[in-house]
C-alpha cells in the first residue's frame, strides 16, 4: 500500500478490535487489494438474479403469462360500458308526460368472446318512484327507437341499483360495441320510456394473465429466498 503511514496497520487493528469485540490482525501489502465488498455483493446479486430469471420454472410461468396476454389482445377482451352522460328523458324519442327531473345511470361489462353482458342500472325521481319495465334496446343510433334485446327487469328486477347478467347473441356483440344499444326505463306514466341512455363502450384493464404473472413473481421470490439461505 504505497504512501501509507507506518502506524496505519496498528491504528486499524485497534479500531477493529474495539468495534467488533474480536481480535484482528492487519498487515500492509504492496499487492493490489480485493474489490470492495459492496461491489462484490452487487455483482454476486446481479448474477443470481440473471440465473433465477433463466430458471426453467420461472421462464415457463412468465412465458405462459405473456402468451395469455397476447392471446387476450388478439381475441377475447372484457370491456367496460356505461350510459355516457347518464340517462335522461331528453334522450327519449317520445314521452307521454314530461319529467325532466328523472335521471339514471347504467354501467357494466361485456366479454367479447362469450357475449356475457353484466349491468347495474340505477335511477331516481321517476313518476310513481319505480319502474314498470327496464330493457336494453337496439340496434339504434341516439334519438332512434329499436326493439327489446334484453329484459333487464325480467332478469334482475326493477329496483334502482338492479344488478345482473346474461349472454347475448354473437351477432349482437358488434352492435353493442358500436354503441348501438341503449337502456330504457319505463313507467306507468311513460310506458314508452321515461329515461334512456345510450351505451358507450371502452376497454378496461382486466388482464387474464395476472394470476400467471403473480405465480412467476412468487416462484422468482421463492428461488431467490432459497439462494440467500444457501449463501447464508
């Protein structure tokens, strides 16, 4: 160790003895020393992480997760829908008695592969306080009437906040995704519909591969823990 003061070894030995409570022997040498322990530890950890990433179990799980995500993107997708702007009487084509205070909102999800359609429909301030019928109608643009596609009330009831699901025909899925369906809430005063809301569809992140990805993380963590135990 060129240029080191002669008392360095003795001072360092005494400090190590005091700090650790153990006896140390320190000698100076002109030879190059070992890399710092921190650098050694970081390099060792990086090598272990690389090895764990290439472990067959971890690679297989993450590979399956990626394949599931790609398949989900190319095929079936779960999408969120809602009655954009809510439900109102202004969206009805004709009404018997005006009730501008009546409002509502619908939301849910649709599986583009199976056609499974779920919903939650709420309303307030209807004439008479309750609905007499509640349907999905379509296909129709806003301001245009169409026939019944799904009898919401017959499946999940007519109370505000009704929640249910059913599978729709494969031929109906494109129209639903295009926003050509609407929710219509009927009352005794307005049997043709008191409030209406057009369906609007947007993607929602529901990764089918999430369980597989979590399995990969768990496997990676387990292997890392065993590696640390062996090292310790």
